[in-house]
């Protein structure tokens, strides 16, 4: 698989992985708890987010970035398995 195709596939898979990640109740419960807000406080300050709407944007961006990393790993793993199978 060409590297460009891998990147495009990872980008396409980001949304389904994001939808899967947002179904993990334990992760969302931690993100919206006091300890989650304290852990993400540096990001809130970095992006200058104020209030619930600003925090929501940062959390959504964080989950999208996590989803992109997970989807890139899935694509890399699938590519490695296909190469090994041939």
C-alpha cells in the first residue's frame, strides 16, 4: 500500500473510530469529571477556552486526535498483516 493511500484511509477511518470512542462510557465519565478537568487544564489554558462550550471544543479535538492515532494504527497493522500474508 502506498503511504498516501494509508494516510487517506486513516483519515477516512477517523470518524467511525471517533464514534466508537465516544461510546466508551468510562472514558467520557472521566473526561467530564473533576479529575478529568484538572488533567486537561493545561490544554484549556493553552487554547484559551472559557466555559463549558470552550471545554467541549477542546475535549472533542482531543478525542478526534486520539481517533486519528488509533485509526492510523489500525491501518498500519492491517497493512503489515497483508504484507506478511503475501
